[in-house]
C-alpha cells in the first residue's frame, strides 16, 4: 500500500499531529494508531528516516551505561524488552548478539564492577564479568591485552531504517496520514479554542488539537515556534566507518570500551546486515547540517578500535559517514508544556533513542491521556505486517521458490548486495522516492562498488514506476539531482 499521502483536505481537523518522521515519531504514530484518533505525521525531508535516524548504528542497548534514575536509562531498559515484541509483529530482523565492555587492567575491572552494580539496579539480568579464557574462546580476534569484560547478553542489533519504515507503514495501515516534504514554518496557537493549533508548512496548513514535537535536531526550533525556548539542541557529530561484508565475522558481539562522560566510546559494531562498523567519534558542532568526515576522525576511530581488535584494517573500509545526535543536556526531554496546553516536547533524543523509541511512545500516550486527550482503543488494530523479502537473507532453496513465483526476483539489479528488481519495485510501492530511499529499504548501492553497477538501473526503474524523467530524480531530495538535463545555451 502507498505510504505517503497527497496534500490533505484543509478542512481536516486532527486529534494529534506529530512533527518528525524519524524512528521516535514513527513509533509514536504507530502506538497512537491503536486508538480512535485522527492522526497526521509531518516530515520535512522527502522521505522518512532521512534525519537523525539514517545515521543510527542500529544497536539495541541493554541500558548498562545509563545513570540510574535517568529517563534515558528507564526508557532504554523498557524499550529493549518492547522491541522484541515489535520486531516479531512487524517482521523486522532483530538479533540478540550481546555486548562486551572490555577491560585492560585491574583498575578497569573495578570500573566494570561499578557498571554491573548500577545496571542491576535497572533490573538488567544475566550479566557477568568474563575472564581471558572466556574471551579467547568466544572472541578470538580481541586483543590479548584485554584481560576481562562485562558480558551483557540482552544487547542486540536491528536495521534503524527498516524499523522506521515498518513502524510507519503499520501506522499508515491503521489510519495515520503521513505527509513528507512538509517543513513546518509557523505554528499559530489559538488560546481557548477547541482546535488550538494551526500549523503552516511548505505544502499546506494543518489544524490539530494536540501537537507532538519529535523533530530531532530541530526540536528546539519547533518548540520556539510556540514560545517554549528553555532548551537548545547542540549537535554532537559522530563519524563512523563501514567495513566490507567479508569481515562479517570479525566479532561475535558488540565490543565497547569503558564509557566516558561524553559518550559510550568508539565501538566495534555488528550490524543487522552483516557489515561491521567502527565508531563513532563524539564532537560537538554548531552546524545542524555538518555531516562531513575527515582524516582526523578516521585516525581517531582506527586507533581506538585497533586497540581492542588489532586485525581491523583501514583497507577494509568501504564507506565513510557522519551522523548528528540531538543533545539537549544530560537526559531526554519528554513533557507536556503547561504554558502551551496540548503541546508535547519529545526532544534531546540521542543514544539510546532507537532502543527507547517504543517506550517513549508509551510515555507520550500517557502524557496525552493525562492532559485531556480522549483515548479509546480501536476494536480492530492491525498489528502485524508481512515480513519484507530480502534475497541477501534468503537461502538457495527460498531464492528458487521466490523466482518461480515472480521472475523479477531473478533479475538482480545490485550484485554486491544481491538485490532484485522485485525488491526495488516493492520499495517504491512502499514509499521510496530517492536513491537513498531505495538503499535504506533494500541495501541496493550499499556494497563496495557504491552503486557503480546498479545506479543507472535503479534510476530507470524509479523513472518508470513514478512516471517522471530521470532528470527529476534525486539521491536524497532537494539539492541532490543525479542526472542533469540538457543545458540551454
């Protein structure tokens, strides 16, 4: 079913309007779709998950490295449990791979014991400090200088993009209207009105009884539109580097150093799609569009991860990228704003925001309920979606069956990642409008050749399906045209 709606009827009045189409906004949309409400979700980018969520490392944290009593920690632990259920309902690949926080000396081991003690207060179970013999057997590529580690089995990995898209698709199936390419420009607050919010965007005007601000890096700017300006989002840039899939078995777990005050450190990350990833750095920046990578970031990451896994080689890196985390202090900001009744801020959702997203959604539902939103459960809620087919995850027997059912599965467009024409057409049917939208949904262009073989085929398929010329297609939306048209002299 098509995910994205055309512009709305200006006479529509929404009960709840969500600003922000990342994983948190989509998790809230899906949770609210269980109720008899009219709901809209606005995203300023041409596609969902193109903000903070697109650069997420995909780790489902257990909650071991959050301060006890923090909102982050509480929602992380709850979200870790909820994601297992949601993944089954939505057909998302979730793998519980466990994490190891490593120690190089006796002083580090004492720090591990402190982390374990704090984590027990959250109710995190089955943790243990493992010795050198255990590590040699279970993580043979770890440095021999590592003497012990805290093993936390409940850590996992998931695709952050596919989780976002699947949440949104299920929300849409249950009645949520999703409007992309809709940047919010102005919010009029009509005091003492039954419908107090009038939201003007680049596309239309929306009216709503409640507004949820889940705008990621721009949550402070949205909040200021209604006169709430007591927090500022400071972007924290993290550079990460993706390794070739041939290094898929580099580690068996997520490998963490001891955390610092600023971050969980530079990691060796297993991903749900096989490619190991190393990073991130943690650098506060002023520009909310600064996603540049540099040699200093690369050298910093390599120096840290090679200390833990010496066999990591810079020549294995196939992609460089940077993401920005929306920092607004030490903790999440999730609250109803009493000076603007009906307006809820969901801001500063940095790590572990992906893990916490389902728990954040439940918290927002409670806030709405406690502030006058009438919540009545639907008699019928379609909580399941059919699992998306990915050839790169299928065995030979399943591939043969799929090709027999539809010959387009046998037309391989992306050789590096084994992506068929059928998968690309399905991604377009589900809302992909750009090359990056195709990549995030299918992994086409995500291999070592970076689309050198498949980009022209994908453009042709996009052009045919969307009935637009290839010169109108983009990599990620405005300002990223791929094929230039004829130049007029």
